[in-house]
C-alpha cells in the first residue's frame, strides 16, 4: 500500500491511497498530534512524548484528570512531600480539585503555574 | 426600531444576535466576563462592557452588573439570548424599571410559566391536553386501583411527596394494579413517610415535539410548526429537526392551535416554545403539554430554515412594538437538521473539555449553516457551557438532509480539544435514525454501544500517513514561528482611546 500525501493548506493534507483521495486535518500540540479524517478524530502521542515518558519510569507524575485552571501550586522543586500532601489545586467546572502526592518523595519538576489552563493527562508535577 | 441594544449573553447566541442587529442597522453592546475579554462576541460587537469575573454568578448571571452596563452604554433594549437570565422574571422586570426594553415576553408571563405544575394547570383550564393524572381523594388501595383504570393503561403510580423516580411503579395490565399500589405505598412510606399516591398515564417511548410560537403587542400570536427534539442524551437535546416524521399537516394544525392557546392563556408576547410529548396509540397520535420555554431556543435555526424566517429579527421588531405580519398554518419547505457540537469527551462519560481550538475549520456548501462563538485560535473556557457550535443543514427532504449532515460533520475538523463530532456522526449513520424510528429514550439506549464502537476504531491509513508527514514538518519548523497572525494575537484595541 502506497500513500501519496500532499499538503494543501495549513494543517490540511490530501492523502491518496490506491487511487482514493481523503482530506485529513492535523494539529500539533505540546504532547502530540490531533488528526481528523472523515469525521473520526484521533490523538497520537509524538516521539518526544514517548521519550519523555521512558526517562520517567520509577517516579510519579501528577496530572489533571480533566482540563482545568491551576488555582494554587503548593510546592517547589526540591521540596519533600509525604503521601497524601496536596501539591496542586485545580478548578474545573466550578469544582475545586486537590492533586495529592501518591507517595513520600522529592519534587523533581513543576510544569505549571497559577492561572494556567492545563489539559487532561499532561504532567503538572513530578515526584521521585 | 432601536438604535443600540445590549446582548446579555456570550458564545454562539451572542454572535448570532449581533449579526441580526448588524443587518437591521442596530448598534450592539457585548458584555463579557474576565474569561471572555477577547472572545468572538466581544470582537464582533460595536462596543463591549466588562461585567465581572469569570464566575457566571458574578457576571452573566448578575442582573445588576448587566443593567449597569446597559445604562453606561446607552442601550435602549436588552436581548437575553437563552440560558443565563433569559427566563428570569425578576431580570425582565428590572430591565423595565430601568427603562430598558426586555427582548422577550412580559415578566408576568415568564413568572406564570416558570412553575411546571402551575403552567400545566393554567393550560389545562383552556383544554390544552396534559398528561392525564390525578391524586385520588379516596386513598384506599382499591380506589387507587380504580384510578389506574380511569387514567388509562399503561399507568404510573407515584408517591405524591416524591421526586427523582423513587417509588414509582408501572402498571401495564389491570390484573397487577392492586399489587403495584401496595408496593408503591410501602416504598412511599419508607422513603417519604407519606403514603399518598398519585396516578399518571405512562407515556411510553414518547417523542419530544415542540411548537415555535411568536406574538406581537397587538394581539397577534402565531405558530411556526414543530421541531422534533427526541434525540436527547440524559435530557440534553443533541440533534433537532423540522419537520417531524411523526407530524402530518392535520396534527401540526392541532398542536399549533394548542400551543397558541397555551401562550395566549399566559398573556405571551415575543418568541417562545411550547413543548409536548407525542405518543402513538392504537387510536392515532396523542400529544400532551409538557412546559413552555419563554425564550429563543438553541434549536431555533431549524425552524428558520424550513419557514424562511429570521426569528431574531422578528423578536427585535416585536419588542420595538412593530406588528407581526405572519400567520399560522404555513407549510414547511424541505427539511432541516441541527447537530449540537460540544467540547466533551464521549470516551470519558461526556466529560466537558476545555482548551485551545488549534485547528477549527467550518464546513461550507449549499444548505449548510454554522452558528458558533469561536474561531480558530480561541480557547474553550472551563467556566461555561461547552457548546462550540451548532451545525444546521437544510435540503429538499429528510434523506438528503441526513446525507448533507453526514458530509458536513465529516468535514468539520475541530482539533485541540475532544468534541462529540465522531459521536454525532455515529448517531447520524445509524439506521434507526435514518428511518426516523426515534423517541426520547432511544439515544440513552444506544449511547454505550456507539461510544464503545468509536473507542475501538484505530486511525485510518490516511490519518496515519498525514500524521507522519505533519510530525516531520513540525519537527523541521521552529516552535516560535508557529504562531497565529498578528491581527488576532493583538487583542482588543481601539483607535483614539
């Protein structure tokens, strides 16, 4: 199977496979690639994201369960935390949500700031 | 006609009203919370007034903030859109007190129709059919069973003190009535400490069919046919259409007359919608008054499409005191369907989503209308309803309208947040939908299977091929050059201020 791909506009592609042409739209964000083809939408994590998740094995990262606004960041890099400590509070859909440390450890990275709109699944704080 | 009005809303409906005003030569004043300072409705309006912080309670739901903004900006009237303060009689009255025309019904009509039970009593007095039901004065088991027979099978026995479906019993055949009465009584006593029972006719698998009405200040009140809104997920309408496959000319005339009677009973003016349940019985179709929505509906464009009218123009004309020259009994032309596009993730129980619209391209073509409050590069905020856009298609008949809707959804890419577009497509592709065999329970019965089949789908070879090209290009182009054009990133600014 041979796919012939031509860029026909910003984020718009004409893909021809076995003589059948399809218009496909793509958009990149910080963690991957959105693709829309014939009404179906998929999100593909990109190579960089795959590499990053490999180096993180053995540690934990905390991410938002849904898109939310960061209300407070209660830790900084190097801080010691105990399991159950609140590290970040989020607000989404008029609800406040606390992200708590899953285990004792040291904060190794903070990827968010107060007021920021964050997406579901994107790591906000890393603990080792 | 007004020379300047304030639009007390946001998103697609604010944009839609601004466009109507522009056509009529009316200046528009947008209002915005801090979260919406750069929103599309603010960009499009002639003026904009800040009304408070992001929380709706302190901005779009703050009657005083909105009335202050209207006074500051010199607006003569306020259009509330739908939602927020649109059905708030106190707000409508406060507009009047501030010498602002409220583009909607009189406050007392809103109040009269605000309580569902009071509204049902009001219309029942004018012989508008409501779901038959009664609280028997004689509360003995035998008397309740007799009431079941009187109301008609199938029937529901409900605790009078209840709510939320607790303690409800269904009677399908008369032989089980007395047992069900006793069971309902036990449940009612246990749950509410009150064994009083209410008997209501059970409308099985009803359709939700509503009638658009509009009245002027000179006593004319007309209807503009029906919209079928049976496709609901947890009582939220998802797809609406006009006309309904279940309504013929005679039924349309009957329901239309009932809707006009109901509106007249409430002293109604301006645009409104009378909702009915419609059931098919051995004796033909039967309809029952459900409630009246005292505002412009989300799904008003399907009526506009098949009746060739502009309801927002009409609302403004009526509010300015102009007479309406429409009449009831017009025949709808062709078929129109609306699909509501939400930022929500079907795979996560339709959890609302927020985030940037990294790519947003509306479909184009004959018979396609998109009402949206967003453009590419805008963000969906966490604070409000996650409606992104309404896609409305119109064609000669229902079959062609479905084809058009399918094609339009397939070429409506929205990337950066999860949306219900793939789910809508799966609904539209369903055979039962194509045959029009739908009722208000259909979508809730189908959703789990539809979501499951969507989740199992892998990206197509074409999607993968495009993604790999796009990834390659993204890695070649430095991040800093991938910004939007300066005209949209500059934000709000004005000459000479």
